[in-house]
């Protein structure tokens, strides 16, 4: 962009530039600023969350198949319980109402609320990505009981963080 164009745009604070750049990184953020796009962007964000939850479910289901092939039934039962928990979480996201009246109807959402929403969304996507990478990166099946316990604990921790972010996000959207 030529320097003359930059000067004509007027001064932009570093916080404004930061938020403008992040608007393109997180599905939903741009639409949250623009009232007419909020429902559409919220649906897009939920779609991305469901896709990542689906990735986690697929990885765990493949691991379940491995456990069943090598006749590790006790571990298979434990993993199946985590898959069921993940399926419930996926259903909760899929069938959640698309937003809150206050959030979608208010003409302008304050920058502080937008920043809080953005922070939760970024942490949610980070937790989703970390959980996928943790599952992918863990040798499977684990070599011993201790490794199984650690694997199940890591999976539980990842799912709990994702659940916590989704609950925090819904609470925050309800206060707009």
C-alpha cells in the first residue's frame, strides 16, 4: 500500500490494528463488530468448532479400533466413554441456539466485550488444536498402564478445557 494511502486513512491505534488483523484470523469476530453479520458469523464459528471436535472424535474412534483389535477391552471401555462425552459436546454445539437476543440485537458491542469474546475464541481454538495434536502425537496403544492413565488424563483435560471455553463463551455472549 503506498505511503500516501496510509496517511489518508487517518491515525489508527495499535489496538485497532491488532483487532482488525485478528478479525480475519478468528471466524466470527468480523461479524461480531457488524450487527448484520452476527448470526452468520456465529454459525460459521460453530461450524469450525464442530469440525475440530469431529477431528478429535475421528482420532479417538481410530484408537478405539486399535484397542479392540488387540483385545484391550478395559481400555476400550474407558476410551468409548470419552468418545461418548465428546459426542455429547458435539451435539451441544450443533443444536445450541444460534445466539442470544441481546448479542444479536444490540447495534454496537463495546470493544472490551469484543476483546473478551475474541480471547475466549482464540483460547478455544488453541485448546481444540492442542487436543488434536496431543492425540496424534501419543504413541498408541500406550506401552503400559501408567501411559494409558496419562493418555486418558490428557484426553479428559483437553475435553474439559474445551467445555469450559464453550460455557464461558455462552455466558459472555449472554451479557452483551
